[in-house]
């Protein structure tokens, strides 16, 4: 029998899915999922999903869906369950760490009223209702003055804030893309804003890039990372080692920004 090694992998992706609103243990495999299985680890029952893959090791992935075990096709269920039992303590520790990490990813909630605060480019700005101003403007001191009366209702305030943020996103993203202009290559055919609820960005086969306007809540290094990520797809429409080398070429030291944004709970975003 081939020698078996277990590799421990905590995978996170640029795309994001709606997560539970409050901290909760990672979900059990869904009822009816043919990959759903249970294994004994001492007195504990470990629920997991089994994915057969072309690989030489057993890999463990923990995310919002719970524990996924990836294993070579030739490995028996007995060997897989033995590996789970052997790494049960590691699995429980990583599940706790995942929950703690998820909690940290939540952004502050915004009440759309005079004096409320809002994340913008990694900093915090304060909303102010100013009927006397002609247009929404960000002023010194980090105050966003909205051309609205003090008795404006929440939908009015929210719409005014969102309109301003989307305008800022278009301006800021254009500036950030320009920073990569000499490294983009001929395949780049333009970009536009996205309002997707599942991805920070995307790239099509014909070289068009879309960037989620909600990135404007984050600091410039995070925006640069997403821009570089999508531009790298102009060369590699995958997430292979060659793709990540391309990201590194476009944005050396991108890892910190990637770690900051990965897995952010979409439902915690202000808009």
C-alpha cells in the first residue's frame, strides 16, 4: 500500500458567500449530500464531506460549510477515518479558530442618521446632514456632508451615501488600475463596477474586469490586491501556482491584503 500523509489546508478564496449572521459552529454536511459522512474520533462524532481528488495526500479544509476532507481515489474510507481520528484535536482547534476569525471579519453596522460612522478606504468617516450644501462632499476632519435636511429618512440617507460611495469607487478604482497600466498587457479590454453579492471581482475571457464597488470600504492595499488578482487572470484563468506568481509580480507582498479581505462576511457590509 502507498504511504499516506495528511496535509492540513485551510483554504480561503477571493469570492465570498453569505455567512451566518451570528457565530455558530460550522454547518454539518447537508442532508442528501452524497459526500456527507461521519467518522468516530474517540467518543466524538466528526461530520465531514468527502471529496475525491487527484492528489497524493489527505487534505483537511474548514470553512462555513464545515469540514471537507480531500483524498486520493485509491485511499480507503478506513484510512481516511483513521486520519480524521488522528487529527481530531487539530480539527477542533481549527474550527474554533475559524469561528473566531469569522467574527473578526464583521464590519461595524451603520445606522443611517446624522452622526453615524461608516468605513471608507480603511478609515472611518462620520455622516452629517447639511441641508445648506449643494452636493455630498467629504470635508476635513473625516465628515461626509450630505445635502439632506436633518429630518431626512433612513432610505434617503442610505441612497445618498451609496450614490457617493459608488462614485468614489469609480474614481479610486480607475486610479488604482492606472498604477498597473504598464504591466496589464494587451488582453485588458476595460473594466466596470459590479454590485455582485458573491464576488469582489471577476475577469472574463475577453479581458473585461469587474470590481465590486463595496471594495471602497477597504484600504488601498486591499483594493490593489483585488485589482492585481483580477488582472492576473488575464494571463491565467485559474488559481494555479503560475497565477499566484503573476499576482506577486503585479503586487509584491500581496499576502497581507489578501488575508485582510478573505472571507469577509458580506452581510456585515454597510450597504
